[in-house]
C-alpha cells in the first residue's frame, strides 16, 4: 500500500474551511482525490463521471465541488477544446 504525504495545511486549515465555513465536504473529498492522483503520477484528465466514481459522489456534487475549488483558486482546469475532458492542476496558494 502506497502512503500519501499531505501538507499539514490541508488538514489544519483547508478541511475546516471547505467543510465548516463553505459547508462543502464534497469539495474536500474532490481535492483529496486529485491530490492522491497527482501524488501517484496518474493522469489528471478526468471527467465528472470519473471523479464521481472515484469519490462516491454524484456528478452534480463533483461539479459544485470543482466550481468552489476553482473559485477558491485551489484547482485549475485546462481544456484543449470546449468539449474535451478537462485536465486538472492542483494549486497550493499557501506555499507561495
């Protein structure tokens, strides 16, 4: 089993902000899933359905979570065309 090392900020601050203040625990789950995939070197080009299957959330919950994460500048989505599956980039603004 592979271990994942998380920045303490993720649990000390981000978890409380996303689950408590923003009342979006789904955003925290999606962020953790993207972090896990990035840490394992897996592709970050994921459809809403793939993220929903990986987290156990509905597609609409994943979509809302990604909207919040993008607004909070924690995730950026890049598309090669308007209908392409987005490739996600995790942002860590606290590491500046």
